[in-house]
């Protein structure tokens, strides 16, 4: 309840985490036309293929639970001739000062990973490697679709 009271007054949530390699699936999903079109329409950009994965510590998971219960920019599920793709909850955000968004797939393998998308290749732009610590600010007050 204390966390909830804190975050009800805030228009942003801060996370600190460690850059980690994912399973390589982010690239596949961010290259799907059904996602690309919605990211462009609702977030205002086409993401660089892939996600930057940031592992958060156990203590930060309470903030993640609160975030998941907060309003989001919703990317709708869609279907191709071969399969269906699940919906995604998005939040505009920045990582080490670079704009993008946090994506929380409704069908996810992770409970302690934030997946960040951006129009830029973040590992190169920010000189990141696995193990580097990053700061993420997630904006809760600007959830209207672009």
C-alpha cells in the first residue's frame, strides 16, 4: 500500500537495472508489420529491430507490479496467415537520456526484465554491454497515443 500511495502521486517511475542479453526473440517481434505499424501510430516511432533487456533487482519488482496495473498504451494483438501475435502494453520512457518505450508483452517469459525499444540501436548509441547499469524513467502521465 505504501508503494501504491507513492506512485499514485508520481507521474513517472524510476528503475535502475543491469543490461543483459535476451533470448533473441525481440528482433523477430519488433520486425513484424503488425507491431511496426502500431508502434509508429501509437508511440510515434519505428523501433530498431530488437529490444534492450534490463534486469531489475528483486526490490524493484514491486514497482513493476504497480506499473503493470497502471494505464498503458496498448498495442493490439493481430494475426498473420501463419500465427497470432499477442498484445503489448507500452509506456513512453527514456534510458540514460535516450527516448523510447518500455514494452510489456502480454505473453512474456520474463518477470524481472524490462524490454526497451527505441528508434536507435541503443547498445551502440550508449556504448552498452552486458552488465552495465542503466537508469530508466517511465512516464505515466503521457499515455495518449500519438
